[in-house]
C-alpha cells in the first residue's frame, strides 16, 4: 500500500514537472508586432524556435503598443494571477523615455514589476532599450543606465540594447525610424534566445 502511494506521488510530481510552462512577454510596440501581422513578430518567431527543443514552454504576449512602465506595473498582478508564468520577459521603458518621463520613476516601476514577479517564484529577463540621442546625453545616459543598475541590484539577466544591430540600419526599420520592420524580427528573436535558454528549467 505504501509503495503504491509512493509511486502515485512520484507520478503526480513528474506530471507537474512536465506541465506546460508559460513565458509572459510584457512589452510595448517593439514586442507587440507593430506595423505587421502578429505571426511575423519576434515573439511568434521565438515561440517557433522553442517548439523544436523546449516544447513545454509557450509564450503569452501581453505587450501593448504605447505601453509605459507604469502601465506595465498596473497590469502585472492580473497577468501573474491568470498566467502564472515561469518567466517574464520585461521589455518596457522606451515610451517613458520618448515622453521624457523620469528615469527614476521608470526604475521604480520596473523594480516593482520584477519584485512582484519574483515573489511568485518566477524569473525575469530584462530587455534593455535606448532612446534617440536628440534627447540629450545626460537624459539618454540616465535612461539607459536604469537597466544594468536594475539587473545588478535584483540579480536578473539583462539583454543588452535590443535594437543594437537593427536601429541604425534603414532597411531593417519602418518609415518612422522607431520600429523594426518584419525583416528585423528574426534578428531580435536570435538576440534574445541565448539569454532565455539558460533560464528554462
């Protein structure tokens, strides 16, 4: 009887281990496939890549065009409760910068999102962004430095500037000069993948 009970427990634990794990992408238009069909965006392309070797992980894209760090903070509790993610890809801040909002407020919002995510036992992968140089060197530096500061402070993995290999190439950007086009999406997925894979259990 004891052996039967023991094997039932082991079986249940094994099933739980093999259960599908959700990766939430909390971002703005860069992650929301702005200007193109959703299936062409980097989130969909990354999902296809994961299916080949990590099929039990599925990406849930909670990104909204125009989203700020404050907007992400306002939504994070509901996302954590409904999706119960194992990992959150946090790609917010660009709209804070483009609107000239306080980098200190942005840092506070991203920190709180991270802490709430960690409180449920999930892992955060932080995707850093930059803003155009015409905002002034001091503000640009203050903005970008938020990301490595948070990564060090909260001990989370940081993806360097997501558009590093894209932003200065006109053939990879949409006409507005702010959003990567469909040709650039595979580059973004390839950049994120090596930082994400070590986090998969």
